[in-house]
C-alpha cells in the first residue's frame, strides 16, 4: 500500500486560508461581536494574549489541511473521477461526520447557545470547503 499523494504547497495554502477566513469571520463587523457575547469572551486588549491561540490555530489548521489532503488522495484513488469533486465531497463528508457532529455534541453538553453552535459550525464548513477547494485544484 502506498502513502497518499499530498501537495504540501496546497496544504500550506489551505492552512493560510483558514487564518484568513477566521480573521474575517470573527472580526467584530462580521460575527465577532455576537461570538464574543455568546461565548462570554472579553478581549484583554493586549496583543500578546492572541499569540498562543494563533500559534495553536496555525498548527491545528495545518494538521486539518494535511489530513484532508490525505483523505482526498485516498478518495480519488478509490473512486476516481474528478480530483476537485472528490476533494469537495470528502471535505463535506468529513466536516459533517467529525467537525459538525462533535461541535454539536459538545456544545449541547456544555449548554452553549444554539446560535453560537451554528456560527462556529458554519465557520468550520466554510473553512473546510475552502481548504478542499484549494487542495482540489492543486493535486499532488
């Protein structure tokens, strides 16, 4: 069995795309004010406090993009057809089965507001689908 074929340039671009999407999605003028209120987040105003979450986000986003690229490669090898279509369908299926399902479960037990869950799950859908699009247009 061969390892999945992965284009690491696409993985890095997909990682960066998640940072761009998050910085737009959670800006106060888009959904940031609602998110802060619903999640009970109060910004400290100190830029240093953002460094750790940003570093974690970059690492986690890279892992997500890398796993998605590997899953797309496996899907393409198994099903054939269009690499881009495989990427988008794989992203959607993995988002629904892992990301959305886990968010919904944890948020239900945490008693988080439904609107917050919808906001975060929608953010993850957009993030994963943009990652899948990038990976899909640049196969290994």
